[in-house]
C-alpha cells in the first residue's frame, strides 16, 4: 500500500532522503485530501515531517518503533477524516485534524523532555509494565509504583467521617446522593465524588483535612468538573500525593495527567503521553442460520480488517474479488443506500447493526455501525455479497474495534449472512513523551 507523502517513504525505506513536501496531485485518503485543501494543515504536515525526521536522527534505537507508531498515527488521521467526511460534521474537520497534528508534533518533540515529579516516577514505572495493560493506573498500582486511594461509599451525606465546612457542605448538597469518598491513608487531601450520566461524568468536591474538619479546596488543575469518559484518581507516588487523570481514547495512546499536592494546593498539571502498539483479535463470529459454524468467515474477516486497519477508507478493500458478480453487488449497495436502507444517512433508526443470529458475537460491546461504515464486495461460499466494515457505535459513542458483516440481496431485501467482531487490543509500549498539558483532540 502506497502513501502519497514524500516523507512517508522514509518510514518504509530507512536511509532514503526525505522531502518536506506533499504531492496533492496524488492525494487519495480523506485525510490527505483534507490536508491538501487547507494551507494551515499543509504547513502542519510539513512541521510534522521535520519533527519526525529529527526524532529519528536523535533516537536511532527507537527507529522501528517510531516508524510503526507513525503508521498507526497516519491511520488514525485518515480514519478521523473518513468518519467526519462521511457524517454530518465535515465543517469542523480542519480544526479536528489541526489538533491531531499539533498533539502529534508535541508527542514527537517531547520524547527528550525531562519529566518533573511525580511524572518521572510514573514514566519510569510505565516502561517496566507488561504489554497490553487495560488500565495503566491499576497496572502501576500492582507493580508498586503508586498507591491508589480506595473508594468508600457514602450512603448518608449527613453522616460523614469528618465535619465539612460551609463551602464543602454546599458542594455535597448540590451533588446529591450516590457519593463516594476517596480514602488514601495519611493523605492530607481527598475528594468526594460521583459519576453520573450515560457519559460517566465526574462531579468532584475536593477537600483538605484539618483535624476532624474538612475544608473545601480548589479543583486540581488536571481534573475538570464534568470530565467524561476518562478516569480521575488520587494516589501516593513515592513521597508525593497527586491527583491523576487518565484518558485512553483508543488502543494506541494513553495520557496520564498528574497534579502534585504542594502542601497548600494542587500544582499545575503535567502530562505524559504513552504510545502503544496494537493487535487485532477475533472476539466472535456467526453465520445464518442461528450460530452456525463460521470459521471460514472469521478467517476472511481478519484478513479484511488487517488491511482496512492500516487505511480505513473507501477504496482499501473495494476491489471485486475473482469470480464476483458485479451486478449483484451493485444492486445490494443500491438497496442499502436507498431511503430507509442500512446505509441511509437520513435513516432515523440509525445505521446497520451487527447481526448476531441469536448468539453472542460481541456480548456487551458496541454493535451498531457508525456513519463511516464502508461497503465492499466479497465472495463467501461461492456467493457474491455486500460486505460492511466499520467501528462499533452506540448512541453518540464509538469505539476503535472493527465490525464486519455480509448481506445478500434476496427478493429486493437485504438478508444478513455472516458477522464478525474484531477487537483492537493494546500491545507493548513503544515510547513515552512529556507533552504540554491541555485538552487533546478526540478520535
């Protein structure tokens, strides 16, 4: 598979000269086309090529891991652009891509930054973790790098183990019930919190202890009131007590934010970006009729996903396979794109859902296709079918896993034939980097 950036050649063929340019006449992916359409994005692309070239020179020992990580990042960029351009929010794409580029440049430039306490301890500890941690903070705790506060449920806010001052009492009254207190023995600070809503958003009421009194304090800079889909924690790291924030938006990157208690307040936050490899793992598959053996479809699905994961766009796996019935495939796609069909963007019922044929192809996971789901032709058991590949989706949320399924057109109606769910699993740590704190682009 060719990339159209001149500097991309250096990722595949080490030692070849690179050029800080972009051949827009050959742009093919949604990400490349978006960059070509924007002067600002083109400039950022040039800065990124310079940063990548510089870090390769500075860290030849990381060359293979850096090239691998750059391939992952380019796929993420193109995946983001394809998702936006195939949905209804394309007008915000330039800003989203600009944020991705700026963060990527910061990550590459931050490999040599010296982390301050307690980030230095976290950075050293992460480098020794086993591959594929689901939760980096829990993994660090198991290895003895830090001690996490435990949770104590507060069933009755009027019966607290401390006497809150007026400001803390008001915060507790405003928060309501279902409160949890963080317990870190010997710590002079803590927080009462709750997590609510479908987005699992934090509401925090931090405090410091003064004897039996609890005095409200300012929010740690790394915690936002209303942070959603991430994790807050309080921990002892060496001799320090720190507020921590962990965000793991996909398998490739985890960010750790740390704010150290200085005796009076939580200091400004510091951020560590952790870049990981990832692997594809079959979670489950099924064929019609209900839960019939489907190993042959699972094998094919893994092959399609392996290619699509590197270049998630229309055109990646769209070539008609040998012996395929082009007319049958095109007719199936036309029905899918018709009003009310599986791929009708105006369909109020949403997009396609991964068929499970009465079984559990992906129990407890997101099994609705997102707007970027891409049709492609396939031949399965001698029959030409319409395949569909895309990320998992539910409500307003998506994940990085891959859904693959196939339909046949029968009597003018699309009939599901086979399904597979492929999980994207976090692998070994490639490198870590100290980056400026602040909001990061979401994928």
